[in-house]
C-alpha cells in the first residue's frame, strides 16, 4: 500500500505539470520559444530603479510585437510616479505601458477584444537577511507572463481569418511598486478598455510547478464555463479566489476585475525564488511554461472564434461557481445551487448510512461520537505542531515568524513541510495500528482467527464514521460561512459513496477507488496550499493531511481485510 501511495503522489504532481515541453521547431505552443524570449528579458535587473535596463526590455517587446504583425503598438507614459508605499525604500520613476492591437480581418466599431496582460518590470530591491539585499531578474515574475503572451498571440494569428473578436496585448510597467502602470492607465486612459470583453492576466509567484488559475472575476459563471470547455490540463480551485481575497497580494488584474471578466494565472512555487535574485534565467522551468500554454491557448482560441462572445458583456454574470480539480479526472464546476444540492444529498446519504450501521450493530454511536471528538483534537494538535515547526524554523534562520502568513527566506522550508507531513502521517498510522492490535488482542484465543478480522473491522468502521461525522459538520459550517468546503467535502463524499456502494454490491473495489481519489485530491490540493501559503501555514496543511489520513487508514483496513465488512 505504501508503494501505491507514492505512485499516486507522483501521478498527482506529474499530471498537473503536463503536457510535455514542445521544442522550438514545434508548430504548437512551444515553451522553448518562450524561454528564448525570457533569456533576453531577464538578462539584467529591470526594476523601477533601473530605467535604462527597463527601457531595453520595453524596446525588445515593442520589436517582438512588431514582428508578430500588430496593427498598432502604442506607448503610454506616466511621469514622476512614486512607490512602493510603506516599504523600506521609495523610488521616483516614469512608467511606460505598451499596448498592441491585433484586430480581426474585418473589424467593426463594435468589435470586442480579448486583453492579455503581463508586467515587464522586475522586483525592486528586497532585504532577505539582516545584511543582505537582493534584486530580481524577473525571469519568472513576470518573464513567464510576457513570454507566454507573445507565444499565445503567435499561435492565435495562425487562425486570424476565423477571429470574431480581436486581441489587445498590454505589457504594464511598475506593477511591482503597487500596480502603478495599470492604475495610471485605468485612471487616465479608460477608453482603451471600453471594447474589452475578457481579460487574461499572467503572473508567476515562483518558477516551478503547475500553472494555477488562482483567481477569476466576480460573477465567474460564464468565465468558468469557457475555461471548463476549453482548457487542457486544467488546474484550479475556486477556494483560491476566496483565500486570495484575504491575502496582502495584488496583481494588475486587481485593478479591473470588478469591471472586466477574466482569469488570473500563476505558478506558485517556490517562495524563496520569488522577488529575489534566484528569479533568474538559470531557474526557468519549461514544463511550468508549457502548462500555461495548455490552458491559455485553447481558451484564447475558443474566445476569439466563437460568435457568442461578440458582445462586450457576453461573459458578465451575477453568479459564481464552485470548482475544483482532481488529477486524472479533470475539472468539476458547479453553480452554487447545484453545489448546495450535491452537499445536501451527500450529507443525507451519510446520515442514513450512519443510522443504518448503528441499528445493525456494525458501529457504536458512543464510539463514533467519542472518535469524532478525538479526530478534532488530533487535527488541532496537528495544527499547533505545524505552527511550532514553522516557528522553530524561523528561529533557526532568523526569519520573522508570521502565523498562517507568508514566510520567505527559510532555505529548507519545503523539506521541513514534507518531512512534517510524513512524520504526522506515520504517527496517525502507528496510533491506528496500536488501537487495532489492542482490539484484536482482547479477543478470545479460541475465536482468534475469525475474531481478529471482526475486531479490526470494528475499529476501522467506528473510526471511519467518526472522522466522517466530523468532516460532515465542518463541511456544513464552511458551506454556510464561505460557500467553500472542498477540503472536507471531497473525502466525505468519496468515503460515503464507497461504503454505500460496497453495501449494495459487496465489491471492495469501491474502497480502493475511494482511497485512490482521496489521495489524488490530497496530494494536489495540499501541494497547492503549501506552496501558496508557505511554511507559515504548515499547521493548516498538517491539519488537513491528518484528517485525510484518518479517512484513508480505515478504508485501507476495510479493503485488505478478507472478512466482509
């Protein structure tokens, strides 16, 4: 079973970082061609403190847009801006945005445009240690965004004759100092957005890992419908939009998202490469770049060639969706109504299954209630332990500890998180094995062979229903409060259906299927959570990992025990 778990983990991560990298000779979206652009863009620091180097990057982008055949390439200059606010240093600078237009072959005054946005300035100086200040080269942030947009437009121009909508490319300046370039354009040149019906912003919070659709505009029903129908290898959670709203992070998309429907993509690993000198060309990851392309390119194709989007308001909606991704399975996208109905059905089925198991004597309600309390205490203990590990890691490295906050500058943070999860999982398994052994040893010797399986199954059944009861309550609480509960709802749903289907068919295969899907979800979601929130939120990661394991372990017992459950 340990081998199976490792394989599932590799599948979960490998699926998200597919497809394979296309070389520079490919006719499809090529990460290697993007890398060639990034090599030029990231040659020097080009922050607001480097006007000459930034101008060189800008000139290169203007040249590339001309090579692609832009109808117009215009510069919008804003003088004597200052920033960043409330930081260790203040710069005064001029910002210049680059706006290129690619119209359909037969444009009209009513033509609607897709706006693709990335910023071309790199991060200004940042203190990493008490005596060390670093500058980013902007290879990922936002060389990835700029390069992906150039390559995406190149692909789209191949079917320009089929365009019903046009493309605008906006490379903004001074994003790193408070989105000053986008703010200035939104305030002073709002007319440039009047014909925009859809926006795709591309960012990078690190050079590695899958590209995540981490934010959508409010009222994302139609936007997610487009993404669901078009994107290949989708990777998104609507929960990240909710979480991102509480985080002190902003992008150019923040400025316009309430007015223009759109999508915001980013890689999220690794925090120690983010806004530092490690964000350089040597750390560029073509697989991550290719994953951007597998999502963005087909979405752009669908939007440009479908007459449904000819109106500027075609993607506006008052409704939001709840969505999540399961590796190998794909994207699940629900309206709020559908999601509430689904939750209601699952909760009802769980209650029915629990009542029937109690009435038939297979589980004891007292043990289930006590087990739910113990599971809650175990989750809280994991949360505290995770934050303690994060605190000690900060103490060792001299980094400021931020409980459940973004913590940067710990060189072994990912290793510490991985080891902590493994240790916590092994501890949960060890405790379960001890409880099972105690129950088995308490049986009569004369009945040992048959009683052994029965005692083991009794422990597993009571523990499973206990943790599922806890997850049901937590799911309901989160659904009522924030309309998001996937971290509890997915394991609850899969385990509940596995038990019910087993009762109906007597096939233990349902347990194995539930185990595999729960682990696929756990590896994928906890990876995204850990990378996005960093070691500062290790407690939350450990808490969710413990609850997932508390579901999986009894399911494993039910699957491997020969005696029928």
